[in-house]
């Protein structure tokens, strides 16, 4: 079923939303649930994807939004803290992960900003 959704060019977000809905609506018998998760894992591996529920995305986002301010303060002091209003508006946890990873390697606040605002002319 999942492969067909991707073949029909459903976006990853649409597939994830459908899976979250099905997970909420349907409780499978244990053996079928195990089989489903094994099939899903194989599909993700073959497509290079990972299923992340909305609950997991929100939890990860909250976790990142707690870690980023500390890292900004340690790396850049109060100048880094000035980025927080912009960063807190970001919904995609993958972008937030990229920001957290980049804090270690960037040298300036402008370099860090280019991670999440790559089209700005700074």
C-alpha cells in the first residue's frame, strides 16, 4: 500500500498524515502490526526514508527548541540569542536539527542564519 502511494506521487507528508490517521483509527492484531512495521522498515530502507509520527515530530521540535538556545548562548553569547525569534518560527524539525548541528561548525551568526535562510543576501 505505501509503495503505491509513493508511486502515485503522494508527498511524504501526505503519506505520513495517512499513516498517523490509520494508526489512530485502527488497532491491528499483534502479528499483523509486527508485519506492518517490518514491511514499513523495509520500504523506508529501500526509499531512504523514515516514518516519523506527528507526535515524534512535535517532541523532537520541542527538544531542539530547548537545546538550540543553550548552544547559541555558549557559542555566540547574546548575539546568538538574537536569532531565537527567527528560529522559534521554524516548523520543520529537520531544519532545526541542521541548525543545531551547524552551531558547532559555523563561525558567525550570519553563517548560521544561512542554514535556515539560504536565499538571503547576507
